[in-house]
C-alpha cells in the first residue's frame, strides 16, 4: 500500500511540474549582433578586463577588449556597467536531464541500464530537455553539462549538452566523448580495512577486487583486438562503442577515489594507450606526481564534504584544488547528482578561501573543464572565434550571496532565465508582501 501511495504521489508531482514553466521555451538563433559594454569581463584564463566589452554575432565572439566598443551597425548594446561578465560554467559528470524526481515514479529516473557492462549505452538519447530542473541550474550560470550514465562497472557513454534546447539532438554540443568505468575498491572511503574472512572458503576484499580488475583487463584486451580488425565478420556493439578509446577519439572516465585505486587506474590506461580522466580523486593529493607524469587530469567531486581519511585535515577537501594547482595537475570540478549542480560555482568559490585565486577557481569550472572534455577550442573562455556562451551577473558569480545572473547567452542566443522556483517566489511574494530582485 505504501508503495502504491509513493507511485501515485510521484505521478501527481510530475503532473504538477508538467504544467509549470509553460512560458519557458528555447531561445531562437541569434539574429543580430550584440555588444556588452562597460562590465568587468572575466575571460576565464586568468585575465580580467575592467570596463571592457565583448561583441558576438551568429553565435560567435567577434571582438573583446577594454574601453570603447567598436561601432557595429545594427547591433544591440547591453550596458553592463557595474556588473560582471563571465564565460558560461561547464558542469561535467552529471545526471542532469536523466533524473527528474529521485524518490518519485520510476519513469522519472533514466540514468542507468541493467547489467554491469554497458559501453554501448548512450546517455544522450535519454536526455530530457523538458526537465524542470535544467532552468534552475542554468539560472546560476551553468550553460553546458556532460550528461553521464551511472551504475554498473562500465556505465556507458557521455556527451556534452547545452542547456537550452527543444530535444536531445538540438542539445548535443559534443557527442559520445567518453566511456565511464568504476574502478574496483578494496577498502571504504574511511580507509578502514575490511575484516578478514572467518573461513578459508570466502574471498578477501582484495581478492574480489583483483578478480574484478582481471575481468576488466580481459574485456579491454578483447576490445582492443577487435578494434584492430578492419572488417570484423561479426559485429560486437559493445566493442564497436569502445573503438574510440583506442583510436583517441574518446576518453576513459574512471571513478576512483583512493590513492591505490588511482595508481592502478593510471597504470591500466597506460597499458592500453588510453586517454584517461580520474573522477572523484579524493586522495589524488597523495599521488600528484603520478598524475602529472602521466598527464592524467582529475575531475573533483565537490569541495563541500568531509575528508576521505580519518586522519586527514578536516579542511582537506577545500585545499585539494590548490594542491593540484601547485602540482601542475589539470583539474576540474563537478558536484553530486543533478539538481545540486546549481551549487557548482559556490563549490568552486569554497576553494578561494583555501589558496586558489578567484580567477583560478573560475578556470576550474570553465576552461579547465572544457579542456578535460575536449571542447576548449570552442568554449571555456571569452575569446574571438569561440562560441558566445556567457552571462552577466550583478555580483561575484562564485559567491552565493552576490551571484545574480541577469542575462545569459548560449551560442549567442538570449536564453530565458525563468524557472519554477522563481515562479513560485513571484506567486507567494504578492501574497505575503516581500520582494527580492531575481
């Protein structure tokens, strides 16, 4: 009976959401040039332009600089005096668009396939552009995301999407960029070792982990051999999906937190000549030389968390970006899940109090993430020739109190910044007589 009530409740909530935000639709293509003037422009690569301008047309940045903007006939001029202009934030490793209500009806959750090995599963085709969560995320300046499958040993393939689209085909920014693997672990995040088995018949955690690693190694050995066959007699869809790992068109994103697991994963990728990214990396500060020497980047999972080891500094998660910065390791940042990704800029800002400069923290969720995802040629910084993915904030975008996204553009399109949260605020502010600028 309880299960029935949960299902009915989830369906009702979904119905309510369906009727919300009816006025929010994707923006049309940019039809005339736009010039933003007078603002403080954060390029994304560490450079800051005071009293600057940025111009864009047909979705591409055409000019950027300090002082007076060039005279462009017919251009729309946006006065950003006293405001700040940022490149759009990029959120990697997220189930945004794949989950709508975590504890609701099962139809709202589409982030994983059955089985343990699903390299052929594509998260992109499950991406829901009508999600009511997406507008709440982009209202905080997050304009691109890497929609990523979950579950199993090999979860599937991820793609980069832009967060203002009619359907998944429109949303696709860069498709099937990588395959996601969860590396076997021997011990828990607290680093307490599991008790030894009581009988000789049971496998130790180390033996189980090694057996899993051997199975992964065997799978990749077969997949690499398959990739070297010009015209296979029998098509294997799993191995077809993995071809990109061996020809360099896809990256292997490996979920690994412990130092030992990270070293194993790096050695594994090196053996097969695969371009690899470590996801999580809670103990990456212990193996920075391994990461740097092998040119392996890390996507950190949030800073606002407890340390992984019992004997760690309680502020270790806040200090980790600075440690990787000083070690010369390329690092980016994500959050947890999907709706919490709206806090991505604040997670980055947390590291500012523990060693990073504001511009380094900004780079962590712009150009660094773009480099890791292989889209830095088109986005991540405000430079001539790149896509016009940017927003204007009334204050510091890395600060929860002062962030106030007033205008945002994706490939030059002036997107709607309304969302269900703002609509509810407007509804009840008139009833109770309070008002805050949104």
